[in-house]
C-alpha cells in the first residue's frame, strides 16, 4: 500500500447541521453527526457537503485515540455508524501514517483485505496530530457556544481532559512528529 509522499495537511470537518444543533441545544452533545475527513485534497470519508456519521463526542474521543496509536506506531480503527464503516490510521514509517477507509471489518483489521473502493492516503504524523487536536478543541468550543450549560456535562469534561492529555503527549514526543 503506497501512495507517494505523505500529504502535509489533513482536514476533519464536522458538519453541524440543524438536527445536530437542536440536539445540542436540548442538552445532547453526543448525538448523530456527519464528518468529512480529507488527507491533502483526497477525501477518505465524505466530501464538502457529506460525511460518514456517528456519535459526535465518540468520534472526537476516537480521533484523539488515533494520536496515541500514531505516536506508538500502532494501528487504530475508528468505527462509524455502529460498524458498517471504518477508518484506519496505521503507521507508514516513523514520520507518517496512512489514513484509510475500510468498507468491511476484515479490511479494517487487515490492509490486504481492503476493497479497491477503499480510499487511502498517507500524511505526516505532525499534520495528522495537529488536525486532530485542533478539531477536538474546535468541536469542544462549538458545543459550548451552542449550549454553555453543557460545560459541566461528564462527556464534555472527558473531552477537555483527553484534549489536554493528547496535547501533553504529542508535545513530549516532539521527535516522533517531526
């Protein structure tokens, strides 16, 4: 699985549509949301106006876990939509990871089992980690702008703790993300 030099950018775009905003206003920050994920100019999941779906806070927490895996040179599988859709972040080398769509559980577990339609692209660890952390911060801030009363909600406190933990972890391991 090779795709040329790693991209220098990643984009994770949560699509805060009306139904999601209403859920947040009603006190539920972890309702269903669409997210588009691109490496460079290649969409792994979704597109400008579409995305793969899942529970919002769960997606953010899983994305933060991909940072741990990237720094340890391990594979991490993010499950969307209760399992019919997966995204895999796996080591490419010491300085980059490959982000892949997986249409089957077999493909999520084994790159040799991925389908031809499963898009993948490599990106530098630094770019991936920075985008994940920036996205998590932005998500947290957006939720609190929509409903400040959620600041003390357990899942929002968990997000804050995980964001800080990942920030410290990635700063401490600066040699790996260079």
